[in-house]
């Protein structure tokens, strides 16, 4: 008799969970965990990130800069100026399978965003990087170079 009651209770919990999940999905509560397709992709070339670069999204100018030359041997500070609700970034190399490295930028009320990142290690000692910025619904692929590290 107790097993029968337990099965009914578990069945109700499963049905309630499925119902809640369906309603939450319909309301968009899971969007932050789902991969969103960007509405546009912008390619930017920025040979030296320490000198800074600018790009535009829908006629709005953005400026990105690192206060120091980027290197695999020390943290990379990134500052981006421009309006956004949410910005994340990651480092990759073209044709290389890099470890997962996603960073969230923190912004203030002046539209200045900051992040402290690290370049993934590259066993081939390459210096070419792609900094992928996800700015709201736009993906910016910024090509840049790091400094050679001497061991």
C-alpha cells in the first residue's frame, strides 16, 4: 500500500515538474542557458590591442583596449566602451581546438565594461588570436596578436 502511494506522489511530482518546465520554457526563462544565434557577426582587425580599436554595431561606436600588450604569461585586462546589456568574451585561434574560456564583462552606468582574462596556452607558440565578443545579440570576431614570450 505504501509503495502505491509513493508511486502516485512521484507521478504527481513528475507531472508538475514537466508542466512547470513547459511554462518556464514558453516564458523564456531558460534563454540564458540556451545558445542564442547572433543577429549579426562583425569581423574586426586589431593588430595591437594595447593601442585600442573601434568598431560599430548599428551605427553605435564601441572602443576596445587592453592597457598592456597581451601575452600568455600574464592576465589580459580588457576594457570596452559602448552601450550593452550583456557582454561575454572568449579567446580562440583559427583552426585550433582551444580549452573553454568564457568570461563575463562587468559594466558600469557609464557604459564602460571590464574583464580580466587569460589567453589559453598554445603548444605551437602561435601569436594570432581571435577575441570573440558577444555583445547582446551581436558577435564580434576581433583578430589580434599577442607578444612573444621568452622562457
